[in-house]
């Protein structure tokens, strides 16, 4: 079949509203199933069911495909205006995650919505369009791409996300800088503040502070903060809040018709690991390119396959999540800007904080700072990224011998 056999053409010139919706945050609704379990399961009968073909049916480890969509069905015009989501027709996936669970261990694999792949009907285009024909197509597309057998399917929408955040009483977020974006209906000052559902939706949808991969990293961190709020005593020991959370979960989520009470218990056990900050997080490695007038991401076939294999057999769950200190991290710094001496200045800062700097050099100019790391050194890369001025994207690189920092203009150039 031809490219973009359904959905908008790549050269259409416009990006759909809600490009950054949810990402990791859709998984918070999976955590709300803890509340369903706590309420004696009766609320599970309230959760809408979807007919999904091609599911494996509950193996070990358990693989759950979580999709956050921009579907506006059920929203009034007033709600669309309040949330700043527009009234576009159709549906796209703004979050695509596989959640792999074994007992209390959990790993998350994010599929950026701009991945350029072959979809379920043989057409080529962005992965996010694969939800439009229905969940069966999305399950098949992810399975064919990764080889991961999907056991269950969970879908979340705009209003569902807002309701779940409000049900836990909001979440505290600390911003180093103010964020304002009229498109996302958000105007947040710098500093620590409590975000309700509407502001939280604006925050996860904001498109002007990072790119597609950067938003995934940022929102994974936000996910864990909200997960802790859901699992906190102020939520779980508050009967009214637990009831409200479970009730909103019943309205916010649609699941496959094969997800029963046993599956919910398994999800709840995995959610405890997620809430405790012990989740292992990965993103499908990809390279930015253009197709026509559109910016897309081309999967790194070698790096992707190695990552998919660890999720398929569950070996990813054995990855260490130990705390890393600067003196344990070797790093090289490369200047990808026109500012002379920037790599040396950043290297001095890192050395002063205890890192071993192996090399300082120049590299090709780039738009944003990137931290690359060898397999198994995600924690070290996250620590280094937190030290770099302006923040950084993080990417696994099988060919890297240690952590590499490629500086962009956001680091001071």
C-alpha cells in the first residue's frame, strides 16, 4: 500500500494539536487501578472494554500496551476551549508505551509518536496514526515492529487524564524557569507549585520547551512524581480520595475485554515499583530526519533490536537501578555550537563536581544538547544530564564506551 494510506499526508504542512500529550503520563491511569483493587474490585465493572485482536493473553513477563490519545469524543465545545485541545476530528496516539511487569518489577519502553515505520496495513508513516483504525491495528503495529507479544491494551484520553490528576488532589511541580504557551493554555511561574488537572494537561502538552524525545524524558520524571502522589498515605488512606480515584479511573480508561481481576492485580503489583521510583525506563533509539515537509524519527535498527530483545524475554527487568555518584562516571564533552571554549568550560564544571573527564573536543553543530550512554548506564547519563546547563536529551548508544556529552546552544552557545 502507499504511504499514509489513512490519516493525513506527510506534506500536509500542519501538526495536530496535542503533539506532546501524556507520553509517560498515560501510565498514571494504570496506577489508578491500585485504587480499583483497594475498593474490592467492584469498580472494575465500570471500566469500558474494547474488542482487541492479536493479544497474547497474559504471559510472564506481562506486556501491557498503554496508549494516550487525542480523541475529543465526549468533550463539549466549552471543555475543548478550557483545555486548549481544539476540535480536530479523528484520533492520534500521543503516548505509546509498553509496560513490562514481572512481580513488583516494571520497565517502560516509549515509542515516540513520530517514529517512521510500517503500520498494520503495510502503509508507511508515523506510528501515532496506527490507532485510527482501532486498537487492534496499534497492537499489531507495535508487535510487528518490536517482536514484543502484547498481553493487554489500555487507552486514555484528554479528559480522563485531567480527572485522574484532580482525583489525587493535584501534584507538586518545581520549575527552574517560568513556562508560558498560549497553544497549551499554560502560564506557570518559576518555583514550586501545585498543578491541578487542567494545568497538568497544559504542562504535558507544551511544545515549546523541548523536542519529542526530550518531552518523553521530562514526562517520565513527572510520571514518577505523580505516581508517588497516588501511592502516598494522603491518597491511599483517604477513603473519599481512593473512591474518587477509582471512580475516575473507571471513566478515564478503556481496556481490552480480556483484562480481568488477575491482570489488574498484576498491574497493581507493578505499579508499586513504578510509584517507588524503581521503574526502568527506555525510549526507542531513533535519528531525526525529514520526509517531505515533516520532521520524523527513523528507528536505529541495531540499537532498537537489542532493546526490544531485552523487553521480549524480560531481561530488562534485571538492570541495576543503583545510585550513581560523580566519581564513578567517566565522561567526554564535545562542543556542538559556535561558542569557542564551551566544552572546556562545561568540562571544568563536571571535573569540579567529581566526574572524570576523558576528552574535550568539537563536534558537528547541533540544535540541542544530547547525552549518550552505553547500555546499562542510564542512571549515569541522567546524573550527567542534570549537571549540564540547560538540561539535555538522553540516548542509549551501543557503540559508546562511556558517557558522551554533545553540547547544543541550550548549554550556553
